[in-house]
C-alpha cells in the first residue's frame, strides 16, 4: 500500500491538489489509478 502512495506522488497534480472541485480531483485520481494499473 505504501508503494502505491509513493507512485501517486509522482503525479504533481495529485500531490499539490490543483483541482479545487471534488469531482475533478476524483476524476484525475481515477485516471492516475488506471495509468498505474496499466503500467
């Protein structure tokens, strides 16, 4: 589980939370999970 969070930190947009709306943040979070799953 810790490795997953370390990989997610590579997405600067998630780490700094540029998206202020919850729906756009959740959408990018799911996109990041999909990209990690495909990798």
